[in-house]
């Protein structure tokens, strides 16, 4: 029952996020807050990805330690799944279980790790967990196809590259 309620709530949210993502991208460098802007928004105040003040009251911010393009691309790519946890400072995104409509007897859970500030292939690691429903209704772990994780990594990298290209073009 809880899964049905979660799907009822998360499906419209995922659809809205997908439509928003497709509505046209006009993201500036300041909005994404990459290391090039030193953790400050265009107005000079700390942005979403900064916290705290220096000891003298100056805006000495603690910066996010992951690539902002990879972070956003990971969230957009995994938007079809219910989100369980997202830590932008640690660079970890954990989804809740998702059952594809075509195969309701299977479910998947994804954890994405953003491992650095650079937009490189080794800066993203995706783990996919797979379970199959047993005849008694319980769920049993099953091996996930390794190409699923690498396919998600490739989609995230491609989206991150598109986000960075759009930001560079708007300069």
C-alpha cells in the first residue's frame, strides 16, 4: 500500500521535473556555482552551495566538493525514481525502490556518487541494486545488469556536458 502511495505522489513530481528539465535551459555560471565563481553568487553573497562565515565576518565559504554540473545532471537523470536522500556536500544521491511499469515484479534502487570537482568520467560512480518479487510476495536480491550502471553513468556525463556547454554559451 505504501509503494502505491509513494508512486501516486512521486509519479506526478517526476513528470513535472522531467517537463521542467525539457523546457529549455538558460543556466548561467553563477546559478550552477562551479569552482570558477569561488562559491559566490553573481551578487557576491553566498550561494546554495556555500555555508558559514569566516572568523572576521567575511564571506569565507565552505564550498561544495563535487562538480555542480554532475550533481544537477545526476538529479535530472534519476528524476524518474523516488528520491530517498541527496547530500550535495558529500556528493551522494540515493533513490528509493522503483518498479518499472513494464515489470512490476522487479524493482531497482540507485546510488550515485559524485567523486570530485572535475567533469570527468571517473568523477561519477553509479551502483544499481535489483530485487525480484518472490511468489510469497517477499523481495529477494538479484544481480543487476552491469550495463545498467554504466548506462546511467554515461547519461549523467552526457547531460553534465550539455549543462556545461549551455552555461559556457550563455557567457
